[in-house]
């Protein structure tokens, strides 16, 4: 988790410096562990981010589903979510993540 958080922070600095319309969220708040133990915290965090970054073209975060990292890209203006998974040949259950994203959208009202 520490390495992914450091990478995310480095990317945030680069994005801000180059004024790229992308937001990167904290991967810890969007991990399966936090979603299972503190689902409301993940929903609240994502809802605030969706509202705050609604003018960004992309809102991204790394999601740890317990044994594998996936990049999630939210495209607010298209109301779409992409899951970029390098292990596409293996089935992963994204139902909890989808539920958090859906509840966050409802709460953010965007």
C-alpha cells in the first residue's frame, strides 16, 4: 500500500504541475479492506471527491481487491466507470466496489 500511495502522490504532483484534468484519489480509502470494514467512509470519501472534482475529465484510483491491484477510471461527463485490469483472464468480483461507486454517485448528486 505504501508504494502505491507514494506513486499516487507523485502523480498528483505531476498532474497539478502540468495542469492535466485528472484527479487521483487515495488508494487506501478505496481498498477492499476499508470498503468491507468502513463502507460508509469509502462512500463518503468518493462522494466528496466526485463533487469536488466534477469538472475533471477523469477521476482515478488504484483499487486493491485483496490480492491484485486494478486501476479504476471514472469519467464524470459520460457517467462511466472503467476497470483496467491486467489479469482480465481471471474473474474478479467487483460488486462491492460497484456498490460503493453507485452509492457515492447518489450521495454526490452529480
